[in-house]
């Protein structure tokens, strides 16, 4: 019974969120079981471009460190905000969501050539949080019951929290920068005088991922209600 419930809940998670979070968990499990080591996964331009270890372009986004508080914190934020984006502003637009993944990953990889980062998954999570926060500007957040603020401040609060834990803020700044570039090109510039859409999802992605109609029995997680955890609970102002 428990297995059937878990399977049903798992299959209800939208496909991109399900695929990415599952890949992250399985990669971490493989490292914990010593089937692979982080040295086989990390971002190393020389090994990628000179020794053709192309898989590192992907695997450096899948490992968030050993199982512990930092791993669980990142997984919770990755799962929730990735899912809320996919079920919210990207509902019925799976190809566009995949294109955002590819665009964000490409930019981070390019920036990664100039900063000393070996794993980019946490920066990618911050990018997702940033895009969600800018598309839901009136959501009021409650962070650990200590701070109450509106959603657009969430990435900066996370950066401050990361700083308090002794982590480098370069990761957070990279995620914020890439998230802002995507948000500007996708949501801001097309609505400016003389602006236009510079980001267009390739038709091949639309042919692969987009379905003609939604499942009427699908029950999405509301994008505007990220609550359930003390550090990410939110509600609309006035709600």
C-alpha cells in the first residue's frame, strides 16, 4: 500500500521536475555507495574539452555534496520551486521549461569557465528560485519564522543565509545573475518599447515535449503557495 501511494505521488510530479530531482538523488546515492566518486562528476574545462569527458557538462549539476543538512536544504528548494514553476507559469509549456534549463545551463557553464566552481547545481537552484520569485512578486515569505518579506527578496535572503553558514556567495550570485538574464529576456524586454522576443524555443523541443492537451485529472501544486516549510512559507499579500 505504501509503495502504491509513493508511486502514485511520484508519478504526479511533473516530468521535468521528476527527472531532474530523481537524477540528483540517484547521483548522490551512487556517490554514497561509492559506486562513483565526485572526482568523476565535477566541472573541469580541461577534462571536458581536451579529454572529451562530455558527461561532466551534466553531472556537475547533479551532485550537491554528501547527504546532510546542505543536501536536504538544496533538494527541498530545488524540488519545490522547480515544481511550482513547471506547474505554474510553465503549465502546458514543457518545451519552454526544458529550453529554460538548457539556456540557464549553457550560461552557467560559460560563466563557470571564469569562476572557480566545480559543481553548479546549487547555482541552478538559485536561478529557479529567482525566476519564480520575480514572477510571483506579491507572495509574502516567512523565512524560519524570523523574516517576513516579499518573494523577490528570497534569492538575496538565501544568499545571506549561505554567507552565515560560511559558504561562498559566488554560487548564489551566479544563480541570481543567470536567473535575471533569463527573466529580463523572457519577461521584461519583449514588453519594452522597441523590444521583442529574443528567446525562442526550438521547434524540435516543442515536438518532443509539448502535448496537445492537459490531463484533466492533474492536480498541480499552486505556484503562489510555496508553504509547508518554515524557511519557505508564503502567502499572497492581503490573503
